[in-house]
């Protein structure tokens, strides 16, 4: 299995087709040949069949070796409730195989056909105010609908039986972007399934009433049937009910994923299975760290949000997190864009070189397949303005020339395939429970954003020229995740069960340096406050205590003074400290002027530090630099390029692959220790390497190789 539960066994990967003679008489690569997957979603059903030959010709020209097929084809594969038409899909897959292109075959269940929602409107989702989500878009189905599941799983079985022995079948693609539009369903089906889930979780109504704190506002339940999803209420719904509904909604989709997977495993046990996650932006409804163990190959879709000034840092963060979810094993970038998308308020085209930089950043963080949505740009439908490998302008276009050139480059990088990302010395904890719970209503402030705070710490590490791993907190609870990290940062870790608090305390006392951010340690797994003062679960370890929060208005900041000056915003704590705690900065003004803002304390053979506000980026860069230095961590990059260039490393048994990634639109020269001859170029991509320096063009990426010396 891939993901966080992976064992010492080699992870499963794309089952590349055996070597065979292609339509032009040449031989395809052997199944075991090193390669990086390259391709796109392919939708032949959108085009006349005479276009297909042109598609595969241009795919070969571009270096495409794998495509995802059939994702939104249910209505064509099953035109009516009792008729089937697989002929067109048979011919498309045969054509792809004849041209050496592997198939990631979708189960086609992503969106039900109109005949199904007409016959069974009870499969349609319902929003929190009781409105039906009607057909006309996609994913118009309830994750908990037994009717939908019956029809969908019948289709999965048909697909599995028909294509089980097809030589092009290299991977199964379950549904598509599960939960993208239907993660939260408040229907009667969801209510019934939610009750079942709660009964398993709590075992008794007495325990549920305790966990939900139902003594408040006369909410005590006397039968399971009284419990509902958090539909529109007169005022703020019960917070633990909201948190549990988020957990349940992620689990409901996961259970649906498992239902499809089990059919595929019964029929085709040798074919690896994936589904495309969406580790990107504010997509938060699915706890992918929990899902990872259910697939053979972790896949991800990622799209840049062009209005975000930290868009590239967010891409790096998401790729990093995906790699950690995959247990640092290779993963599959299922979708990203060649240029503009269609669904943002302003959809900007990518600048020259950005396609290559974005793609190689994913590769640097462990992606062994680089794919796009989609192959040929649609002429109709909601995504007709979404870019593609083959745009409306056709093969005589800058985009197609770029994807073809990049496809050739990936051939030179084939030796990187199968290597794993090298563990960083800094780990930044990421927790879906804290993400869900910290942004609920009725808090000291509703301005805090969990992902933004985690991103800010990661960006500060990059600005110091340091690599940090985004480590799912779930992996710590599972007994993994902290070994090898000299510095662990816990940004806004609001939900802290006692086992997690104990693990982090043990880490500090055993020589690690733990940094706890604002609004952390506040509540337990039931969203009950840890009593005795803030930061609750970490109070004794940190040697600090706060009695009040000081919420700040959006335009307010507070000045810091001391060893680490700067400004804070959004939230502060009225911190008091024990005698053995070092105060590194204090609040100069604001609601808690004069009290400690940043503290550090020796515990055992390690340290535990606290940051009691949301720091501005300059201050945060200084804080990360200080704590990294205290932990003995030094940047491998010269001071002059830190923040402009990111260095990410993958390693095989014998080699390390160093990805130098230029974040900027300017040429950057990086002094490198190449004088001893240990660094050699794998792919310079327009960069130049001398004995003294590596020069990267704007948005350039260079991949260098050196022998691996450590075990």
C-alpha cells in the first residue's frame, strides 16, 4: 500500500504495458524501463472518431506515454438504464495501445447520467438549507445514497470485467476528484449514515452527549433518531456536531472509494488503483492523510490561484504535502494546467517557462508522473476555455511546442523515476481536524485561516533557504513522523488529543526543538477546551500560561520588541512565564503591552518555544532562522539567493538529485560547490553550470546529480 501506512515493501506504481510492436513498426519500451509518466486526461468521446488518429500522432510527438480515459463517460457507456455501449471506448483504448500509450482507466462514476437522476431523484444531494442540488453540472450525487451506489458499482463491475485483460490497462482511476462538489450533503440519507457513524464512534448516547457537550442549550439526545446533520439552525450549531460532520463527510467519501476499490481488486488484483486527490488551495473537506492508505498510488490535482501573491509557494507547499501523504514514495500528478484555467474570476495564461517550472516543482517533491487537464481543448461545455496540451490554436502554437519540448526533457530525467524525496530536517505539522475546527464560528476571532498560517511558516523556511516537510499530524499519532526532524513547528494546532501532546512533549525532551504557534493546544479531540489556561495541552511543556485572548481588528497590528522584533496581528495571548523560560520578544503595544510574545525553554535535552501571535512575514523569517540555527540547521544555499531559489532533493540508493528552482522572474546565479567534480548536470533546461556557479534563467529549474554518501 502507498500512503502513510506504507510498509518496507516497495510501493505499487503504474503497471506499464509489456513491450510490443507499435502501429509504425517500432518497439515500445519494456515494462520495467525507467520513465516518468507524461500525459493528460483524454476525452475522445468529445470528438469525431476521425480526429483520434491525429490525437495519437501528436501525443507521440509530444512524448505522451499515459492518458486518463473515460472519466465523464457514464452517459455514453450506459445510454439507458438497460443498454450499454462500449464499442467507442474499446476502439479508443486499442488505438492508444497500438501507439504505445498506457491507459489510466476511469470507472466513469464521477457524474450520473440524466436517466439515473430522472428515475431516482433521491440520489441528488441536499444543501444545509434543504435545497436540492439539481443536475446540469457534475457530481450531482449523494456519497451515502444506497441507490446511487447500486448503479455506480454495477458500472464499475462492468468496466472491470470488460477491460481486465486489456494490455493497455495500467491503472484504475476511481471516480474523479471525490468531494469536489458534493462533500457536504445534508439529505435524509446523510442523516441516517451520520447516525450510524456516530454510533460506531461513540458507542452510546451517553458518550455522544458528553463529547458534544449537549448539556449546553438543552441539546441532550435521548434517541439516535433525534440527531441530524448541522443543517441551518436559528443560531450557531453545536461545534462538536460540526466537527464530527466534517469528519463523517470525509469518511463517507472514503467509504465510497473503498467500495469501488474492492470490486476492482476482486476482478483485477494486479492492476494498481488510484483516485485524484485535490491537495491545493483551500480544498479542505477530505482528510487525504486518512485516505492515502486506501489507494495503491497517491495522485493529486493542483491548480495555481493566480490572484494569490504566494501562488508558487502554495504550489510547493501542496506538492510537499502530497509527497508526505504518499509516505515520500513516488506519486502521480494527475492534473495541472498548461496555461490558463476557466474557473477563476480572472484566468491568466502562464508566462514562458512557467509550465516547466511548475511541473518540475511537483517532480522535485516526488511526482513520477506529470499530467495535465486535458489533452485536446474542448470546443463546447463549461471547460472550453480551460487550457490543454493541444489548444484551440492546434499544433502550431506556443503551448503545444512547450509541452512537446518538455516531454522530450522528461526523457532525460528518466533516471530520477523511483527515487524518493529526501527527508528535511524541519517538519511542519498539518492537521485536518485543526483546520476544520479552528475556523468554526464563535471563536476569539473569525479572521484566522489555518492553511494561511501553515503556509506562512513554510514560506519563511524557504526564505531562509531551508527545506521543510509538511508532516500530517495523523502520522505522529500513528507512531511515525518525528524521527529525523531537528525542528518541528506546530502552526495553529488547535485540536490536540492527549496522545499527540504526549508525543510532541517526548520529542522535545528527547532533543528535538518544538515551536508552537498561536491558537494551539486549545481543545481536545472533542473540541472541549483544555482547562487551566492557554495554550492548554502545551502549557506545562512551554512553561507559559495565558488567561485571555486579545483579538485584533483586520487593520490592527501590535509591535514586538526584543531579540526578535516585528509585528503581530489577528490574535494575541496575555502570556505569563515561569522562571526558566527565556523571553525573546514582548508586545510593545496592543491589548497586552509588555507581556511576552515569543518564548523559549529548555526541556530535557531539547527545547520548546511559543509564538503568541500571527507574525508578519519579516518577523516570521527571522523567527524561523533563529530557531533553525538553535537546532543546528544551516541552509545549503548561499545567503544571496535564499528566498529566490528553492533547493529540493530526491535520492535513490546511489545518487541524490538536486532540484534548483528559481521562484523569480529574474536571472539568478547560485554559487555551487562544483569544483570537486561531485555535481553533474542531469537537465539544465536553459541554465548554465560552471565549476563555480549555476545560473538559472527566470523561472528556471536545473537538476543536478551527486553521489549519495550516507546510508
